[in-house]
C-alpha cells in the first residue's frame, strides 16, 4: 500500500520546503509538490513539520554494569525511543565480564536485541583488555558483522584503554576506516579525586561533579585527538562532550587543521546544570559520567551548535536506572550509584524546545545534529537520517507550536523518572513512521515487538 504525506514543511539538514512525499512500502519513492497517486492512503500534514526519523547513536539498552543492569530492555527502550521520534539507534555495548573474544559481546547483543527491538538498530563494538588478536578481530568483525565503530574508554578501571593501546587502535582505525568513539576523562584525575573525597567522608551526590572535573574531560579530549592525528588522522569521535573546557580542545584541534573526527554532546549537557546535585537524594537521579556542568558550559555548547563546525551530533547516552531502587545504591556513597540517566525519549522534544523554539539553533541544524550527521558518521546514510527518494520511510510529523509539559506519567520507558520533569515544552511529536509503518500516533505506540532490524553499517563520512 502506498502512502502520501501531504502539505508538510519538510526539514532536511540543508533546507525547509513544502512538498508531498510518496511512500512505497518501506521506502520514499518521490518528493514533489502536488503529488497524486489514486490508490495511496493520504496523510494530511498541513501546518506540520516533517522530519527524518531521528538517529540516536549513543544508547545503553539493558546494559550490564556488573552489579546491576540499565532498566530498559531492548523492547521498552526502543518503544521509548520511537515515542520520542527516534527510529534508529546505535547502542554502545557493555564490557564483557571476562577476557573473551570481541565476537562474544556481539553474539550477546544479538540475543538481547533481535526479536525485541521495535526500531532499527546497530551496535558499536567495545574494546577492553586489548591484545594483538583483538586488533585483528576488530578488523575482521568490522567487515563480517558491519560493526564499523569500536568504543574505547579512557577511564573505568581494568577496562580502560591506555595510550599505548589507543595509539595502536587508532592506527588500525586509520588503516581500515573505522570510527573510534571515545569516553574522554582522565582516569587519574577522577580516581585520585574520588579517593580523596571518600577519605574525607565527602560522599553525597553533590560531590559527584567534583570527582569528575571539566579539566579531566578536556585533557582526555586533547590527548585523544593528538593520538588520532599522529595515527594518520584516524576517525576519532568524542562521545558526550559536556564542558566549555573540552570544547576548547576540540576547537584547537580544528584550528590546527584536523578534520577527520566527530564530536557529540547530549541534551542533558544543554539543558540541565549541576544544581541538580544540590539535594543529596534527588541528586542521585543525575549521577552520570561526565556530570552535569554549569550554565557557562551550556551556553558554550549551544553557541558552538549555532555556529556549526565544532560539534557534529546530539545523542543521548540513554542509560536509565530506577530511582526507587537502583539509584538508591548510591544513597550512602555516590561512588556506589550506577552511573547514567534516561534520555532517549526526551531528546527531540527537548532539543526542539530548548534549541529551535528558543532561537539557539535553526530547524535545519536540528535535523543535522539529530538525524543526518549521526547517520553519516556511523555509516547509515542515506538509508537513514535523510528525506530523499530511496531512503527508508522513517519520519516524524511534529506540530511546531503545540505546548505541553514533560512528565514521566506520559512516557514509555521502564524508568520511574525523567531528569526533565515539569519542563514546559514547545512543539509536539504527533506521528512517527518507521519504514513506512505508523508506529506512534498521539503518544501511543502502535508497532510490534521485534519489528526492528539489525543494521550492518558501512563506511563513515569521517573516513579520509
Ligand atoms: O554515566 C554514564 N554515562 N553511563 C553510561 C556509560 C558511559 O560511560 O557512557
Ligand atoms: Zn555512554
């Protein structure tokens, strides 16, 4: 059955224009003014925005952190994503509990996701406990499994990737055209500070941001980018950039002519401050790494997004743990609190309202950061992230003027809170289509469990 979406303002990364869109099955067939197709179902979108289905390249569904798991299953987490206008995710894998081949986690993730995800999905591989064998395996799996990005954590105990291995990984990435997303925090600065705070009994939630200072991020961003450059401009990718200090290091690298790297920030670093930690109990909700920062950091990140050229992607780092139970593990000591917060359902709504409606970024910039650039950087474009003939018919129909209040009562994930509770939003998602199927209508999920497909990803736009 064909469908025509009529009358919407189509938003791409480059322009906003009025046209109709003809969908044939799962893909976009044509885009033009005054399209007619006698047997097509007509969807009236007059006065509405038509956006590409959003692409979230940083989630942690059902993440095993050793002592608990993030509370969203691949089913509940992808339903939440869909209701928030996201039709594709690329999930960051958990560390394996033992020193096993990289393929082990790939198989584990297929067991978690296949048959459960309701939207299309891919995986970033995870690098840990490195060896020459794992470097070869990374090369092999990139081709055989379509996993063209492999994450390195520059902190996190035994699973941290040190500079020696980071350099070796970057050389392979440069050679093979693989993206290396990196969690950038200087491990020593974090661990020594955490231990000092602990020794003084300073273990309430308000000390979490003190243990993970902005300079720890800035130092690691700078080191990552120098190492990538020396490895032949390997396609490095900074995940969840949170601070003005980190941004300055990005800017220095760009000024020195380094081109082939990507930078991501997240809505929480654009809309929430470290005031969230003032209350020792409520503060547990916002324990995440890196932590929330100051208003000056928020201002610097928005300014960079509006100016373009420094930040490429807004993803979420969706990693939810329940407040009533899981976050309480940190009640007596923030260091025992599972790190992470929800965000997959809130992303588009918060970025439209805080970014576009407040005039900090344009509509086209929003589509670039939420849809098109993540698809390009992670080898999914033009199937995903674009409204062009031949692309998957993944869309969001949005009312740009409707107002509502964000509250957990209206949300779909497994968590019991949102960090944005009570936020007054402009703009409302009305319908979401995934491969031509209406999967969300007026905040009701209509799709089926397991309809999501695994995406073998191709070459990144960051590759030289
Ligand atoms: O606190 C966070 N971000 N938890 C998820 C894992 C990670 O570090 O990205
Ligand atoms: Zn993460």
